[in-house]
C-alpha cells in the first residue's frame, strides 16, 4: 500500500513537472513573490498559491478585524496552498483536492491564491477578475476545496479570467458575535474577505488582473457572503458585479435577525462552562463518525471537552470586555470533537447587523443598498440529496399524517421563523404550518409514501432557505433598476452520480472504510440537480467534495462549457448570453428565469413559482397580520431584545386593558337586563291574566 501511494505521488509530481514551464516573480506591496507558470496545450496559466493578505489573526489579533500584512524581506515562495482555517465541521476532511491540506488547519490561515492567464509576449494585458468565496455553513471549507487546478485553467482562466480564491476565518473565530448592549461586533470572517478585496485592488495588476472589473462569486454560505459584499457601504469600489450561486443575504440562515444569536460569545461560554449540555444522542452522533482512538479519548469535562479554560471556571457574570479577553487569551477550540459537537448543536454560523459592514438585515438591506449587476439562481431541487434521517425518519416505514405534520411544523419553526424580522407567537407559526401542510402535502398518500413525504419536505426546506430568498433579492434588485439575470440549474448528469463517504467501523479499528452510493437520491425518485452540483461543472471535471460524476461524459463536458461560458461572459461584459442563447435581463414587468441545461430555456414567471409567492407574500402576511396570538413563554421572552420586550409589555397591557373593558361592558349589560326584568315584573301591565273570570259550580 505504501509503495502504491509513493508511486501515485511520484506520478502526480511528474505530471506537474511536465506541464511546468518556469517560475515567475512579481512585486507586491509586501515584497517579492514567486509563483509558477504551467503550459496546457498551447496556453499558459500563472498560479500563485498561499499568498498572505493579512497578519495572522492570533494572539492579540484574535476576534478582531484583520490587519494588513506587513512587508517581508526575502522572496516569498507562493507555490503551495496556505493552511486552511480551523474547521468546525468535517465536511471536507476527505476532499480530493483540499483533503491532504486539512491536517494543517490553523488560526494563521488568511491566504489567497491567484490563477491568471499568462502571455509572455504581452505581460501588460489585464483580465477581468472573479473572486471565489467558498461555502460550508461558515463552519468549514477552504480556498482549495473542490478546486482542480487543471479544470480551473480550462474552464475559467483560458476564457480570459483571473481567478482569486481566499481563506477566511470560520466558526467563532470568524462569526462569534459580541453584544455590548448598545452595539454588536462580529463578522470577522466577512471583514477578512473585505481586506482580501482591498489587497486585490492594490496588487492584482502584477498578476494581470484588472482591478476595475471585480466580480465576487460564491456558493451557499459563500453566496450569502458575496451578497453582503455587493451591498455593504464599506465595499464600494471593491466590487463591481455579483454572482450568487444558491445563497442570499435575505435567507434566514445568513444574517441573524432576532432573539439570542446561537454563536453569541456568552452562549458559547455557557457550553464551555457546562452551564449548557449538548444532548447525549447528539454527542453520540458526533462520535459515530470518529475513529476508535478518538471515541475512547478521555474527556474529563462536558460536551467532549478536554479541559475548561481557567478564566471560565468562575461562574460569576463577566462583562463583555472581560469575557472577550478571556476568549482571546485562553479559549482555543483545540479539540476537534468539541468543535464538531458545538457546531452540530448551534448550527450555521451567521453574520450579524453591526451597523457598519452590515447596516441592516433581510430585504431592507437589499432594497436600500443594491447597486450592482447580479447573476443569481438555485438548483432544481436544492435539498434533493438530503436523507430521510435528517427529518427524523430512521427507517423505511408507513407514513402517518401526524408525523408529516410534525416535520412540517419543525421546518416552519426553525427555517422560516429565522427569516422573519422579529419573533412571532407560536399560534402564528402554527397557522403558517397548517397552511404549509395544505400546500405541500395535500396529495400525498400518508399510509405508504415515506419517499413522497421526504421529497415534499426537501422541496419545502429548499423553498424557504433558497428559492424564496433568491426571488426576494431579485425583486429588490430589479426594483432598483439594476441588471439582474436569474437561473435554475436543471441539468441532470449523463454519468452516474456516485456519493463517496469515508467512515469508521469498530470492526476495522482506526482504518477508514470508503462507502459509495450510486445516484444518491430519495428511493423511488429520479435524481435531480441538487445543492452544490453546479460546482462540479465549474471547478472540476465532475467532482465536488463528497460526490463524483462517473463517467464525466462528453455531454457533461459540454454542460460544463455552457455554464462556465455564461459565468465568464457575465464577468467580462455584464451579460451572461452565449452564442446559441440570448439571456434577457429580469424585470418586475417581465419576470422570467433561465433553465440551465445543455439547451438553455427561458421560463416565464418567478423562480420556481408558486413557491416564492407563498413564502414571500402569503406566509409573510399571516406572520404580520394574524390576530390569534398566544402568549410567549418565559424562555421565549428571555431571548427577546430590549426593544422587543418593550413592545411585548405594551402589547400585554393593551391586551389586558381590552379584556377589562369587555368584562366591564358585559357586567353593565347584565345588570341592565336584570333591572329591566325586575321592573317589568312589578308593572300592572305585566299581568295579562288578572281579568279572566273562572266559573265555579
């Protein structure tokens, strides 16, 4: 086995050496940097990997905005990727391209990579730039995740694009929020991206990139991030176009809106201090994905921690400044098991409204600040690859109506409620749940059809988290008179989609077992385009983290050409039209989107209608105007902001005043009726039978 790995490594190095033309050194503001030039066919690509764009965010710079990188004295060799940022989920642990680099994860991770055309006869030529922001729930991923350098060269660079990919801080290092009462700090990972954009403006010409033509592109969480970068008043002049693949700043999972942020500093401290305990079944789920050695590792403290920082052993309340200093000096998140358990418990890291980088949330942010051209869309069925277990269906079984209703209710209470601008009563959410059930489940056979129920839940969740937010963002851009191009990625690969997962089983000890599943989809339902599938046609030849298209057929390669030509044309001209298809811009008076396949088609109406209409208008109206509101629990009240508590108290006072008024009126009416009856009984005219004479014999 070792011999085989050695031979494979030698082969990869040999192939790279055969394509290597020469090295190239250029001057940037920090000093001299050296990269490599490769030749593929008759074209050349210059690649610089692992350029630091900021000072390492360690020590006193932890949980702070990033600092510009200082000068270096010697030539910097940018020939390998920099360390990835600390991972809080293991999504990409076994990624074909970034997996080997993942063990180097570090807090010192703010590096970028540049892939640019190179012409030795004209080194002054400048090319439009695409800056790629990776996804991963703001918890995982890196600048090289799913990135096949050869595919990037052919799909993007050789179409006249300079591609820049960057690392940014993840989890609490990048998205922990700090509430000072009068303001909130956070978004460090987004500030990392902003600093990288500033670095690009000052230095990219040296790599033949055009700083006056910068398109930011991202997928999933990366798409939400670039959505913010395209809107923020702090990034004016740094970004010129936005390409959002399956993600939006208006999604409930993107920017925190109300209540206590799960990734708030004090909330995280409660889990570290053991004031809050992660449920045992969730800890077991984390351990089930770990090696035997990891499972048997002694954890002396709660929540799979090896130790509790000394500064948090004091159970007394700490002010934000002291708590932050404690985190900065002693809280390291060095134990992977704790990181994974905490992420499973708290969910997606979110951006926060800080009043500067992000001045507002939801549709208000887009309506007030949209000013750039936008290319955006979703996959045909974003969550089509989610397993029944995610919806707590652990085995194939007959489906009851009550189970389906409970699953729908859970999605409304979590995914949809987080999209709302404020907290709403449970009675309102129950009403929305009932309306949702009728819309999505009315024709399902609940006696037998578990796959049918799962498919509807997948669509429901995708509509809430991707389709409706995308459409609301599109409508706001169009209302502002901007060029907007909307798509649905509907292509089904001709090759098989093979899901690849590596797991540990007790029988095999610490040796991972590769588990593959062909055409990963709900049993009984054909595979459709799902979340992240388009990545496999842009950055690789059919691969994206945990799945591979085998074989990557001639038709699949043709699809890759269509998609990447649309993207690069938009980056270069602001128009994604291709030679065989003219793509008109979306307007509110002429709503349409493009179904992307080998032969693109123009579809009239909103994206995946009627889903956006239901979530953006009908459900929103119910949330806003429903009167049958039940009181909030004490736990729910504790999560409200000061302003929300004031509104709640005012509502309660008005509610009790209304009831007192009704009771008083009822008493008055009742007393009036009794008085009337008594008075009527004493009146002579009230005895009509007194004048009847009864004859007695």
